[in-house]
C-alpha cells in the first residue's frame, strides 16, 4: 500500500475537486466550473504520468471517469465522463512523455 501513496494522494485530490469545487459555483458559473475541473484533471493526470513508475497509473483515466459518474449520476453525466476519460488519458500520455524526456537526461 505504501508504494501506491503518490497515486492515492493524486486520486484523493481529484475526488476533493469533484466534491468541493461545485459547492462554490453559482448558477451562472457552471461553464467556468466545468472548464476548471477539466483543466485540473488534465494537470493531475500529467502529474501522475510524470511521477509514477507503476502500472496502476494506466487505470487513472478509467477511475476518474467512473468516479465522475458515481458523483454526478444522472443522464447527462455519462457524456461528461467520456470527456474526463479523454482529457485524463491525454494528460497521462503527456506526463509519460515528460517522464521519458527527464529520464533520458
């Protein structure tokens, strides 16, 4: 369990953002909140891709998409979970490229 500490910490930060950020959004701030959550998901997935050496990091996009559906479960949450899956997969790939470039030096 100790070897997964970085991955669990990043996942907890992501869950915190899914729960807490929408509490501060007003009725007119919905699009801004979605953009903020997507950008934060991208940054956290880049971070997990660049610091993690374990194979469990490949499950991160799937965990994020499933978590989003369970938090905001309604008929519109399914399409948004695909966006989170795509964004976190893209960020994971970017993070892995950054990790490879750092290791080459």
